[in-house]
C-alpha cells in the first residue's frame, strides 16, 4: 500500500493508539492532578503523533527528521510521566505496562525511521 497521507503511516497509527492508552490510564489519576501530571502526560502523548504528522507535511526531509526527533523527546517525557504516576500511586504498574509497551514500539519505529532518513540524506548529499 502506498502512503498518501500521514494517516497511512503505521507509526502514526500506533502513536494514536498510544494517545488512547494514555488517556485511559490518566482517568485513574486524582482530580487534584488534572492541571498537573495528568495534563503534562496527555500533552506529551498528543505531541508524538502530532509531530509525526507535522513532519510528514513539511517540504524538506530535514524538517521531517526534526519533527520525528521532537516526537522521540515527547515519548521520553511521556514514559517519565507514567513512571512518576506509578511511583506516586496514581496508576497501577500493570496498567502502565500497556502504555510502556506501545511507547517502546513507537520508539523503535521512530528510531528506525530517523536512521533511514539520515542514511537517505547522506546518500543524496554524496550524489551531488
């Protein structure tokens, strides 16, 4: 299947699954965290697919790589927020494991995509 839009990308689809999982996990958090950890976690989660989509929409490969890198940073932030939630007793470890599993999968896909795009950029520059 050819990629016609960012919505066709498996990485974007899995990142959207991650957003859903994060929102479900954060429903367990105390109300007092609504504008604290809950908000930070949800924003980090939303940033992952949003930056994949934004990078896809850019005209230059370097911009795409930059946005994929931002997604990786948001993913690391998300994983940290989930760990904090578990440590503070806001979420059960077994519930957090599902989020971490998807996050690891998305992280591997991001790393692979960035490496591939860097290699392609290097080859392209070598031809000039």
